[in-house]
């Protein structure tokens, strides 16, 4: 999962960036609203975590602008702020924020809220993404295939999540790189092919299908 963090508190930003990297997610961290606006326009994110009181452009303005843009169609927005103001919270939600979390918060709660907003966006009622062949558990990050649960590495999970959340759609190598790597990552040219190969060894080529020259996909549920 690729995440944009807009947070001007350096201590909080460093802590969240480190925690998400350990968790295996790609995170781009900016410290003001103008940088966040540019990042949202230039990159594809699953989730944006926006502080409200940002320099140059506040979180409310970011939400208002983002929800008028085509790039926000699949973007989940969670406000994170130290200001527990009901009127401000209502305004953010009415403008298009998917959730609102008051600092300080526990990382486990933030992760649960991210899973919840993505689950609702994708139309699932539980933390399981599934088709007719596999089930991907967003909580344990395991995949169920042929009557057993299989452990995945962070990168394997990220690629499979990207494919499952776009089931039926062919994703190119470049599209997958954008979904699982932050902008400062040093990405080797064949790393996606290596991860796909590893996933196919654990599952099969019937689960992750390839259209030569275009990319990979998994089937939608029937």
C-alpha cells in the first residue's frame, strides 16, 4: 500500500514513517500543504494521512481540492490532528474525508482505520479480499489458497494487495512499482518480476496471470 503523510511535526512524522516502513508500506512524507497538493497530483496513493494545521495550505483545503480531482477517485483520506474540534471534524467529513483520528493515537488503531476505509471503498464487508481462488487477509497479511494459509513477505503482500484491489485489471510493472515503492526508493529493474515469480511459487501462475508486454492481473470474483 502506498501512503502520503502530510505532517509538519517532525517527531510524529519520523515515527509514522518508520513504523509504516517496518510494516512494509511505502510512505511519502511531506511537511506542508503545498508539497502535499503536488504529491497528490503527481503520484498514485491508496491513502492520504493529512494533518489539518499544515503550513501554506491546510488539510481542509487539501480535501476540498482533492475531491474535485479525478486522481482522488480511489484515494482514501484520513485526517490526523491534535485539534478535537467537532465543527472542524464535521467539515472535514462533509468535504470528503473518510475518517478522522485525534492525536495522540496508537499505531494499531490507525492501521485498523486504514483497513476499514479501504475495505469500504473496495466493497468488502470484512478484512478479506477474495476471488474464486484465493483469499487475502488484510490483518494477518496471509493468503488462503488450496485449503491452507500461506505467509507472505512484505513485498509479496504489497504486490498481491495491489493486484487484488484492482482485480480484473492488468497492472504494468511501472504501475506496480508506483503502488509499492516510495518516491525515494532505489528500485531495481527486475524487482517486480522477481516478486511475481516468488508469489507464483507459493501460489501458481493460474492465480497471477500475465499478458505478455502489458502486465499481470488476478481474476475478479464471479
